[in-house]
C-alpha cells in the first residue's frame, strides 16, 4: 500500500512539473482561448489512453500503470483549470462566452479522440 502512495506522489510531482512547463511554453490565443490548458488535457488524455492500453495487454506493470495513469496524468491534467478558464471566459462578455463554449466542445472532442487513439496504440493497434 505504501508503495502505491509513493508511486502516485512521485508521479503527481512529475505531472505537475510537466503541466507547469506546458503552461509556460504554450501561449493562449489572442481571444483568450486557453490553449495551454487544452494542450495539457489532450496530451494527458492521450497518454492515459496509451498507458491503459499497454496495461491491458500487460506491456506495463500495475505499478507503472498506477504511477503514470494516476500520478503523472493526474498531475498533468488540469480539470480545475479547465473549468475555471471556461468560467472566466463566460463571465467576460457575450462574445467571450462563445469562445468558452467552443473551448469546452473542442476540449471534449479532442480529449475523447486522444484517449481512443492512445488506447488503440497501447493495445497494439486493436480497436479501442
């Protein structure tokens, strides 16, 4: 049990650092579209799908799945930032609310697609 906690802790630290580097390196669009949050969430969705697919076919151990899936992807993905960014955009103006709705839809569609692609690749090309 203590090993799992340590794996999640270390993975979370790695994921949080990766998220911060993304936030510093990916600029938001001029209309306020939070591109860095979108990139972090889509990358995390893809990697979570990938490690899950690899775990399903036993290419990675339970410990690696826990560290990457729960720890790193938990630290990398930014659900609270995703929701807060949408709230801030929606509160700014009517035109910004439209950008927020586009952001929400794009995030959901790309995130879903990224998970499916990651699962497919992780399972060796089998249908996800």
